[in-house]
C-alpha cells in the first residue's frame, strides 16, 4: 500500500530507476540470502573517485556560511558520539573525548527514546557552550512499545505534542533530528505486521509533520540508514524513504569491520554476493544528488593482529574525504563497548595522533558553528 508523499507513478519510476542504475553499476547479479548486519567490503564498483582539495573561502571572499538546513558552505562538520556505553554523562563524556582528541567537536550525537524529553539541560549547556557553540544530533525512537503503523495512526501523538511544547519552550536553536535510525533490521515483512518498510516511511512522515504542526521549525531532519549491502539488497529497501519534503539530510552508519580496508570501502561498502548494490554514497548520488550526506555514526574496530590498522584508517579518511564532496558531516562513534568491538580512537598512540590530525584538518575547521 502506498503511503502519503509517494504517488504510484513516482514509486514505479523510482523502482525502475533503482533497478536500472544498480544493474548498470554492477553488471547485474542475483542477491543471495543476507549475512549479519553492519558488514561490508572495500571492493570497488568502478574506480574510486578522485580526492578534491579542501574548499575554503579565498582571500577577500565572504566567510564560509551555514544554510537554514545546517549545510556548511565550506568543508564539513566534525562530530562525536562520545564514550558511549560507559555510563558517563554526556557533558563529561564529551569533555573527556575532546581532551583525548585535542580539539572540539562541532556536533555531539545523543540518543533518546520513548517519553524522554530532549534536549536535556546537559545537552543544552553543550550546545550553548560560551567557548563555542555545538550542534546537537538527536537520535530519537518515538516508541519501543508500538509498531510503526500504530505510531503513524496516532498512538503516541500526545508524546509528540509534549515534546514539541518542550522544544518550543527550551530550545529555539536549530538541531539535527533523526527518527528511529537504522530501520532496516527492524523491518518485519508481511501484511499486518505494522513494521513493514512502508510503515516506517509513514511513521517518519507522521512524526515530522506532527512536530511541524505543533510549531517545531528548528529541527533539521535526517534519514539514517545502516548503509550495509545485505540490507540494501532487500526488495523493500527503497520503500523506507519517507519523502523529500520531510528529509533534509540522508545519512549512513557504517563501521570498519574485517571487510573494510579504508575510507572508500567504508562509505561505499559493496559485496560480491550483492553485486547490484553500488555502495551507499554512490546510491545517494543517484537518487538524492542535491541532498547533503551525513556519516552519522562511524567507527573503526580493533584488529588484534594489526595494531596499526586504526592509524592507517584515520589517515585514509584524511586523504580521501575530498573525493566525497556531498558528505557534509562526519560523526565518530567513540565507545569501548560498541556491539561488535572497541571503537575508541586512541587505543594506540599512533591511532590517537592520526585521529587528532584528522579532527584538526582544515576541511573540518573552515566553517564555524553559528551562535544562537
């Protein structure tokens, strides 16, 4: 069943375009049964794009600016989800991570669910830090008890309205909002489940439109995918997208597991058994060429047999970011207890040095976070 914002004609056109594009990028191939999520491979589908120089304002030119959708005119935002799964309050965690990193983050990524109101007092203090403001990236799952279909039918409207009132009262600044990130592995195919891909799209639309109806005008919306080939190969993958009118940025959450060698392989994960998938960044440029791309979570797992891997990976990010001009934000997931390993950036001195150099790269320092 088609959902609001996607006509039958548009859905058919997108489906045909997706098949034609993916076939052209790969030379065809049938999808195999999915493997575990968050896996990818640094094999290329076509040559890697050429890195471009850092975009900065030339001498005498107007300073770099920020649009109303928080798109920097020069470079990209640098962000952190700091010390996740440690139990440390977010303000203390960010201060500790920034001290370890040797520089400040433009974006701080925080997580909320259900009835929780956001931003919290701690988060507001981080956003309004007198030493320099930060942008909040709020990751919200509106309900853990209701299906997506139930949410789109109004099951948590009072909760949404209460949040809208809190936002209007406490936080007029612009912030990033992603709703139920990484929905792929929560999809339950089949009529009546309430958790089909189209149900997700309808839920996302309902939440955004309800917030707007209740006066929230400062939320910059982000659609966050896993970005993994095994999920992208699902026949329902294209149905997850809620519509251009409710999505400002498109995001991925890729991790450097044993299949990924470098930054190119991270943002364009491909796998031989899913030959029609061109990689997430390529896919965004085929379908959403005008939208900014965010790497909303990324992390590099420890490799006990290769202690220098993190250092080399961080160096590859610095060397290759210029090849992906639509990536306008990079937000690292810093955790000793990530679900599949340790993603702390400073587990080795050389890794910490490389990460600190990456954080201080002019690409991430060319546009300042606007003050409220």
